[in-house]
């Protein structure tokens, strides 16, 4: 076993179990049914000792190029994950979030192999760890590659919790001082941005359980309260109270959130009476 695989297997041994076991079972079934991609699935999943190793193998294969090699990215990520068990725990929570919230996701293996939202999120977790180590340029390089490969632009300084669902992910922009807490769902073309050239803390703070609809723009150092819901296409310029729904340009409160945890239910339909106010 290589040094990378050995360190990752050791780091994940205490918590490794159900999620990766099920992914391996799904991989074995896939290989038995479709030999045309069996070799690829075997290398990504079945030849890996842990969930972390499988994700790193696949992400590095997508990000590596002639500038920074696949192996260099793999080794860098493996070293970081081996020292920080929270990244592996976040991987599991993210996969479960995709499986739970995306009705098209039928197997746990699908986010790992196919969903660029999950892959962009995994890339950010490496870029953020590098940023925190003071390796700013490597982190920015990975941001640039993620933008090129996955069509997302997440600054490596942004702080993102676990259990995150990036549905489709295309066009997602997250600024450097943004915060996204646990169990948040964001759809495509969402922007968590600033309002101009101001310096310092200038991006939104998204609290746990929030759902942000496709094309919504949340701008400035404002707080979106826990379990709030932002309707598709809204432009949010003011703080959003917890457990409310906002909609419009500029966004205004149009009712309550409609459920206890909008990020989990993914219900984006506004009640007619709420829209009328």
C-alpha cells in the first residue's frame, strides 16, 4: 500500500464504516453490470482504502494538469486529511446531504463519481486548509482550477460547514469573507458577494439550515438567519430573520420558512397568500 493510502486508511479507521462500505457495495454492483466503466470505478473506489482516499484520488485526477501534477495534489490533500479528521467527517456529511436532498440521487456513489457540486466542495475543503496554512497561492490555484473544471468560484478563505448541498453548482460564487454554516443548500447561479470595493469583512453569513434558490444574490456583510429560505432570483441586501422566507428584488419577507428545515426539504414553492402578503 502506498504512503498516501496508508496514512488515509489510518486516519479514517475509527469512523470508517457504513458510508464507504455502502459505496463499495454500489461500486461492485456497478462493475458487474457495466464492464465499460468498470476499470475506472475500480480504480476510484474499490482500489482505495477509505472514503477520503477515494475522493482524493478522483478529485486530484480532475484537477491535475501540466502545471501541478495529479500526484502532487493527491499527496498534498492526503497529508492534510491525515492530520485533520474533520475533513473526512465533512465528506461523509456532504455525501449524505446530496443523497438525502437530491431526488435524482439514487446511490451514495453518485456524488463521488459524477456530481460536480460535491467535487467542487471537496476541492474547496483542500483549498481552505491550504489557505489556513498560509499557502495562499496553492489555494488560489485550486480555486482557479475549480472554476475552470466545475464552473464554481469559491474563494479559499470562505468558511464552509458540513452537510452542504450544492445542487448543479454551475455559476456559484462565494466571496472570501463569506460563512456558510452546517446543513445549508444552495442551487445553481447563487452569489454570496460584496456590494462594491469595500475592504474587510464584506460577505454574507449564512446560518445553518438555510435554503437559497437558483439565481439568488446575497450581497454584503449581512446575516441570513438559521432555517431561512431565499426564493429563486431574489436580490438580498438586508439581514434575513431566522425561519422566514424572503423574495423579490430587493428581497422582502413574504412569510415564514414553510417548514422547520428548508435546506432539507428543498421546497421552493411560495404559498400564494404569503406572496400576496
